[in-house]
C-alpha cells in the first residue's frame, strides 16, 4: 500500500525552480540596488559573514542575522557537525505574502486537495499499489 506522502510528491503542488543563483549574481543584484557599494565590498562582506557564522557556530553559539534567520550548530549521531538554518519570521511572512512569489507553481489546481482526492489520482495511475489513507478521521488537506 502506498503512503499519502508518495501521492503528494507525485501529484501535489510544487514550485518550478529555475537555475541556481550563484554568489556573482547576488553581488551584481546588490550592486544594482546600491550604487555606493563596490563589487569588492559586497563580495568581502559575504565572505566575512560566512566566516563569522563558522566562527561562532564553531564555538557552539547560534548566529541570528536580522532579516535572514538563525544559523545553529548541531551534531549527528555519528559526531558530524552540521549547520541548521531557521528562516527569519519576517522573511517567511514576506515570502508568503500575496503576490510575493512570481515563479511558476506546478499542479496549482491541487492546492488544498484532500486525502481522498490524492487517493483518486493515485489509484487511477497505480491500480496495483493503492493509496492507504486513514479511515474515520478528519479528511485534512495534505
């Protein structure tokens, strides 16, 4: 039996992402918005911010960058140190504001689709592996 997460992955709404924006593109964008900042200044600032995060996280100190979020060191069960990132609340609000996202949303008509709706789509294409959904509970959108 297939799980709802499989159906959501295949049929649910998702963002069509463009190519990765590299540091150079960010530098150009910042320079275009502020003609008083040179390429070297912007590049140096980005490098130093990354170094600051490494420094403080390396000492076990989370770093909050206003407008970006919080970078926190974590450790995996095998001892690997990782960096966790939690987006700034205002950044999330602004990202979710009406009209803020201008990219393409694939399967947009399926936003808010119920579990039963996903089951119908999945089962039509996967008759040999029907979707298992909870029966008797509230039918919440996935």
